[in-house]
């Protein structure tokens, strides 16, 4: 049966915990991966959170699967991952995807604005 985006978002938000910038910063200081999943053109325009790793949402499955040659070693199932995008929607969906792939400690920071409003710094690309 087909699902709507609303239903997909509800399912994602039900399993991916939302965290604020302060918690995201604390987690990254303890070794969590801060992951920007926006498109490259978004990073060029706005920069990214200081310390963030970038994998576009469109490539996440291929970078997250450690059985593939395209696997990104920054993604480890034993490492917490804090995702963000522009507003939080893609981060929620990406978080659910990672959970479906066996990553257990996955969190949604929301958008880059949430990072900035929480005192986070931006690095220009």
C-alpha cells in the first residue's frame, strides 16, 4: 500500500530522537558524528556546522552500507550519529533509514538554523 510523505515523517519522528544544539554539541564532543546531509549546493551557499561531516542524503544508503566499496568509514554502527539538513525533515527520514540499516544511536538535530540558534558555529565551504 502506498504511503504519503506525512506518514513517512510520522514514522521517522517516532523512531529518531530530536535533540537540541546543546545536546548535539555535547554528543560530538564525546565522539558522535555530526552529519550534514544537505546537497552540495546548499553547503556552498550557507556553509556547514563546524566539525560536520558531509554526505548528501541522495548517497546515504551507499555510504552507510559497510559491505559496499562506497562505504564511508566515518559511519560506524558503534558511533552515535547526529543528523541535520535545512529544516529537519530530511534528517528525520535519513535517521530512520540509518536505523533500518542497523545504526542504533541516531539523532535529529533539525536544521542548520537550529545549530546556529543554539550557538553553533558555521564553517564556510
